[in-house]
C-alpha cells in the first residue's frame, strides 16, 4: 500500500484531495478533454457521413406530374398540369433582383460555406420537439432541397441537406447555385422560378423587372400564402412591410444607394389573381375548399400541392353541383335585373350542401366563375346570419331547460300541464319572425352560452360577432358551409359531424394520412335537436308554402332571415326533418290554421343533404356589404324570398 500512495490515476475522478461537491465537479482540464474528445468524435462522424452521402441526380420535380381531383364517384373533375416553370440564365435576371433575393434570404451568400449550422440546429430542435417548421436555410441549402431532395420536414432530410449543400458549395460556383435557386424556387400563383413569377405577378419577362418589383418577388419567397399581396389585406400589409425592409436592407449592405432607394416609395401592386381556364365555373371553388381541408389536416402547403403527383378524391357530387349552379342561375335570371333595378347591382349568391349522416360537402356554389370572381362565396365569413342564427338561441334555451329538468325532476317551479315554457315561447317567436324574445333570451341564458353552443354545433369561433345585446339576432357571419353543417346537427339528433371535402388522397400511389371523415360528437341532447327541428319545420313550411297554403313536400326544416332583420344579407338553410313539433296548445296545428302540415312518408331519412343559400351585395374593392333594400323588387321582401327559391329550384332541379 505504501508503494502505491501518491500514484496519479489515469482518470482523477472522483477528484482526490477534494471534499463535498468539489470532489464531483470535473476540473477545467477534464472539461476541456471531454469537449475535445466530443469535437473529434463529431468531426469523425461528419467525415464518415460526408463520405457516404453523394450528391444525387436532380429530382424529377414532382410538379412535372399532374395533380388530379376526382368527383365523389371517382370520375375526373380536373387535372392541374405540370409545373409552370421556364428556366433562365442569370444574364436574363437584373442585378437588382439578384440583390433583393440575396438581401432577403441569405445576405452572406457570396462569402459563406453554403450552410448555416445555427439554422439547421434550430430546425432540427424544432422538429424533434414538435415545434413549428423552421427555415434558417442558406440559399445553397434551399437550392439543394429544391433540386435534389424531397420537401419532407424530417431530421434525416435536414442532415442530408446539410451534407449535400457542403458538397455542392465545393463543386459548383455561386453563380450556378444562384441561377439554380432562382429557377427552382416557389413564388406562389402556380409559378416556379423567377421567369414564371415575373409573368404571374407583373405580366413581364424577368429581365424587365425593376428593383421595386424584384423586392416584391423576393418578399413572397418567404411564403406566398402569407406574403402574396393579392390574397388578403393582411397579406398586403405583410408584403409591403417586407418589401420596404428588403429595399432598406440593400442600402445597409451596400447594394443600393440611398438616392436609388428614395425612388421606390410606392408599392408596385402586382396583377390581380387569375386562375387557369380549367378552373372555370365552380371547379376553382371546389378545388379551393378541397385544398383548405387538405392543408388543415395534413400540413401540406400550396407549394407542395403545386408540385403535383397527387390524386385527390373529393366528396363533391357532380350532378348535385350542376343542379345547384343551375338553380342559382335560373333564379338570378328570373328575379335579378340590374339593368332596370339599381338595387339589383352587385348581387352575389353562395351556397353549400352538407350531408347530415357523415358531414360530407356534396355540392357548393362559390360564385359565377372562379376565374373571374375569386372570392369563394360558399366559404366566406363576411355575411351576417340574421334570423338564421336564432335556432342556436332556441337550442341553448331548450338545452338549459333539459338540464334544469334533469336536476330537479320534482321541482315545484316546473311548468304546469298546458302551460308553455320560456323555450317553447321562443320556438313560437322563431315561427313568427319576432326579435325581442331572442334579445331577452340572450340576457336570460347568457351570450357566452349561446356562442359556445353555436360553435359546438358547427360554427367557427372566429366568425362569431362581439357579445353585445343584438348578438342573438345574428350579427355573426358564418360561411354557407358552416351554416349547413351546423343545421345538420339538428337534423342528426344532436350528433355533429365536422364538414369534410376530401375522402382520400394518394401521392405516387401511396395513401396520404390524416384525411377522410372526422369523428362524430354528440353535442346536443337528442330531444333538444328534435324540438329545434320541429320549430324549423314550421319555419320551412311558412317560407316554402305556395299562396294557397299548400305545403312543400316533403316537409322541410329550415332557418331563414326575415324582412324585419334589416341586415345586409338574406339566408335560407333547409333540410328534411323527422321531428314532431311540441310547442304546446295554441299553435294552430290541430285546426289547420297556420299550423304544421302533415308529413310525407319517408321524409327525413338522413341521406338528403342540408343546404344553405346566402345572398348579399358586394362591390369589388369596397369592404362593406351594400344594403338589401329593393333587391328583387318590392315583393322580394329585402331579398329574403330569393334564397328559398334557389333552394327549391335545387331540390326540384334536373
């Protein structure tokens, strides 16, 4: 033992001669050793990976294949063609455009090694932790992703991108890399590459772009869905801010003089959005709704879809879509006359049909032509619902009474036989188109409860208006798709199915996960849903009955706007109903005086869709809807009689 005393260990850990925590804390030499060993190991690993990963052949750009949208019966709806891309050499791209792109995407492009360790580290951490997709790539890395790799957001792909970018940076000149990047990048508007983008946004060749226009195209590289100024006001504001930043950035990096920058103070507005003729009529609107559903459920972007190679099975019924379009056109031709009636100018229709049993969107009318009228009227959240919102107030009242009854079966405050409850009074007010009882119900029930129920049965929270006294009268502005979906919840016994537009999708023959029918949820008591449907059937009878009092067959449960709403919209939402009314004595049902009509056999089998039709006036370029007074003539009652006519024409169409 004496001979070994004081002999230094190869690894002095735990550290000798130290007590307490210091005994277990490594020395600076140990820290340095571990760090050096780790660095050498990592370098060795990277060297091995670098040697094993070769620069692959250029990919085929999936967009060279078409993306095909199919009707619900499997037949082809439309084939979106190959990539819109024309390669150009850098001598055909102004220096100012190159400078804008470099300033926006990678200011150190000409001096860096082609990779960003910080950027890829941030991206990998984000993906591993489930955070949002991160960029942080250099122009070289983006060029590699566009040219050699897939668009998958995985750690493996990011590592391959990093290694290949290093090799490409060593093998190709910066000139060639920039040319490749500008020719393969996605600019939105179905355009890959700077040449196609110049035509899509400004109708000119890339060589004709001025510095200001070039800065706009550089801005949309960050993501056309957020920065294409033609898509929305918010996009426009973001695009202007980034355009200004890119121009200022060029001054800061010495690529533009202050005098030159001073010339560009007015934002160069791009051309209006346009769609190919293959998307004319309703096709473009159908694609729009299908794409929104796909992006929400799968995380795919417009850029991914534009690359092509997908087969998309939609829920849209070809015959129903044709019938719905014909119904709108027939009513417009017969009832709307802007040449002789000034109030008929700028009238717009929107409509959607949703199947109650599974939530499939089977038809929609988005406007006269998707290549000319770009806003999808079936999916817009800018049209107030008016009295068509009142059934949600009635449902909240009935639901409240149902809970109160369950909690106090023997309550002495329960209504006496033959007396109507507050909810039953509300049902009668709905039938008669009265407003005050619904304002009072909002105070009694609580506006938050009404809003929450409306969202539960199918409306979107972002379409809800402020919770003010008039909220129960329909100041919220849901889309036709969402109104049809919410009303299916009443027709479906309180079982809500989220609306969906795509039943399946493949890419290169492989199934894309995350699509198809959403899970159903019981959001209302079945009895409440039946009672609401009963009230709606009486509203439908009143709206659709002929002058002689003959009822529509089969009976229809419907919500609608009333002439007394005095709002800037007209709605009708109708669906078959199997409910029986229960609003106590005095409804007139027993003596045929204004009461509920008899039921036709087989009505309300759950297969017929609920269809919402909306009408409003909107002049392009103006933010507010125009008044409805005089639309369709005096007999149209502020236009409220016209959506029911569209609905009937659709149901009876051939």
